[in-house]
């Protein structure tokens, strides 16, 4: 009998039951299904997503053949997301199905880029031992010199997740965007670039260095936007490399050593062990115990925004308060009432994603003559269900401190 890799693998039956009944393998607080068709267990996920991807691809190609470019672009967007989701649940090196699905993802990206209304470039930033950090660089149509936002994806994302071409939240705000497959993500997994130690910080620094060579990029106005596990990586990056002009860290998982690998869905640990290239659970536990921004956040020097759900299980509010208190730079924090993880399509923002508002914040800061002038320094906003958003009159004093439990 094949031995289990982690103690949490003994809970696989519970994970399969949750998927069968709720259509989700994580973030169980949300009511929407994350699967295109009903999957009865985790092993069915790649097939369900692949079937949707193949349908999206067929629709896109037919629309393009008929000359309906905008419809084709919409379908390619869906195909990109579906192939991305199809490859992701396979967490084994050199798996032929994962390799095939990753190749199909790349094909859909290139087909989308070919008919995009603005330039999209594949960028390979040199990294360790002849490997590269794979990125997608979304440029303003006129390629003018402008600020650029580095998107740091979460552990269940890749560079293809954000931004969307049909409504590029950076391009629409006059900013270039580059999304990266950092260590443990996307094409880095294909190259076995592992999410361990300071690899992500060094990879992000390499991307910043690359951007400073591009004439389209205003080198003094590079922002960082990290989501979920990327909220952790982005804070660590900003503490390691001080060339960024602003950082927004949202959908909080500021300290992964707290809850994500121990009390949340077991698939988080299963997935991240693959991303880290580790098979020994004790070795992984030792590594993950050091995944914290404690002792790092106070080194961040640029204006910083933290955004978190009030009841995010991957970042208890007291953790977010502690990180906010540790920051010594110009800073803001948004606490989204009654929300969890992630912050997509939420009533507090009129069913918009947090991306819209966080990109607004980055736009304000990066286009300010002095970036710090774009920050309401020290302000904590409580973004109510029926309010007017994080920029309204919603200042809040959390009822707890870093050492207290919030409910």
C-alpha cells in the first residue's frame, strides 16, 4: 500500500466529501461553487476543468474563424482560466497530464495575446542555474513611460490569473502590469524552482531589476500587489528590496505559519509541499514554521496597504492588527466586514472584487508627486456591507490588540 505523505492526508475522505457536497476544496465560507461541473472527489477536478477548457477553446477558435474577434477574446479568456485550473490540482513533478495541460494553457495565452487590444509580452527573467522567472508583461497600447504594478499571485494562482485582458484594471488606470510565476507557481513548477527560503524575494527582486531596463517603465514608480499567499510573499519582497514605490497586500495570509497548514483545508499543505519540492513532512513543518512577516514587516519603507476580511480564517484579525502595528512606513489597512478568503464579488464593494479598489489605491499612490502623499497614514477602514467603500468615512479602531482573540 502506498504510504501517505502527510498526516493530514488521512483527512482526504473529508476533503472529498466537502467537494462532493459543497463544490469546494477550500474557502468553505463562500457559497459559490468553484467547479464547472460536479466533481465527486478531488481526483476528478482536472478532468472537469479540462472538459470546460476544451469547450471554451472550441468556441474561441470558431469565433475567431468567423472574424468575431471580441467574442473570440472573451472565450480565450475563459479557456486560459479553465486550463489554468485544470493543471493546478495535479501536485506531482513531471506528471504527463500536468505537462500537457500547462502546454495548452500556454497556447491559449498566446492565442489571446495575438488578438489583444494592447501589447502582451512573454518575459523570461534570468534566475538561478540558467532557469527563468516566467512573466506576462501587459503594456499600455501606446507603450508610454508609466508606472508598473508587479502582480504577485497566490499559491492557487499563476501569472495568467491577473489581469484579465477584457477589463485590465491596470491598463484602464494608466499603468503597465507584469504578473510573475514566482517559485512554486506555474512555469516555475515546470522548472522545479521551489518555494523555499528567500527564493520568492530574490525572484521578485530580479523582476524589479528587469523592469528597470524597460523604457516603458517609470523605474521610480513600480508598485507591488500581492494576493493571498502573495500577500505574504509581497511583504517579504518589499522588506528585502526597497526599490518599490508602493505595496498593496490583500486577501490576507500574512503569516502562513499560523493556520493555513494546520487547521485549514488539508489540500493547502498537500499543495505547498509540492511547491516547495519536499516529501518529508517534518522537514516541511520546520520550513513553514519560519514563513512569517514577523521581524520583516518593520523593514518595509514604501507606502503600504493591507486588506483583509474581518473573519478570514487564514489570517485572524489579531494577526492583521499585529502586522499593521509592526509597519513603520506610511500605511493603511482595510477590514472588510463579515468577509473571509478571498475577496471576490463581495457585497461590501457592490459585488466587485477587491482588485478594483486596490488598483485604485495603487493608482493614487503611484501617480502622486510624492507617493507617501497618497496614503491616509495610520488609517484603518472598516468597509461595511452597506457603506460607500474603503475611501468613505469609515475610520475604525479595532476592539482588540495583537495579543487578543477577535471573537
